[in-house]
């Protein structure tokens, strides 16, 4: 209860003037059984993105190929969402991502996000994708390989408790 979600909301509101398309995913609203099942989770994650960006949900179409969940999700973002949202920066804001700590595929999920961040350097549509993640858990607990973590790139804001003087 340190204001992380409030800070994320302020970040999203501050970007109003930047003509940025935004999607907000609150991991508190994803059921525990979904977080345990990659087959359901990645499809639902893509559907939530479509919903948040107010785009047609084409998940079933993208899930007909033999690729893995991470690859299908990445293709969905690149070949559907970023193609439909042209010439505009995109912000994917995710709150309470520590819920993924209990997921058996958490490393794959966070590695995927890191890959998306790395793809920004390649240019093209990926360059327009911005990620904002909010967690109350130490990042090293979320992913086994810190070299694949999305938490060791970008700007980390550590929120600390108020001092007595600040409260007064």
C-alpha cells in the first residue's frame, strides 16, 4: 500500500497529451487457475490487450499455428496489435504483476516482455511499444535468470515509506 498503482495511473494520465494508445492490465483480475495454465493465460492475455486497445480479438486465428505460447503472443502483438495501431506510441501498463510469481511459466512470460523491450532497438513497430510494470515483490523473485528479466532495464522507481516528518 505504497501508491504503486496510483503512480501507474498518473503515468497513464500524464501521457494523455502524447497521443499514446494505452492498455491497462490488472493482474488481480486474472483468476488463479488461469495463472497456472499457459494454454489459457496467453490467449486471455492477448484477448485482454485487444479489449483494452479496442481492437478486434483475433486470438483464435493466431493460435492455429504450431508455435509456442510466447511466440504466438509475440506474433499477436507484432502482427495484429502494432499493425492496427499505426504511427502512434503504445503503452502497455501492467499492475500487480507479482501475481505471476505463482505461475509455473513466469520465467517465460517475463522473458517475453524483456524480448519485447529488446526488440525496440531493432526499430520498426516495436520501437513504439512502451512497457510499464508495477510490482511489490523484489524482481529477482519473479524470474530465475535476471539477464532475461524485464526489471533490470528502463527506469526503476523504488517507493519507500514516508518519514515521520513527511507524514506530519
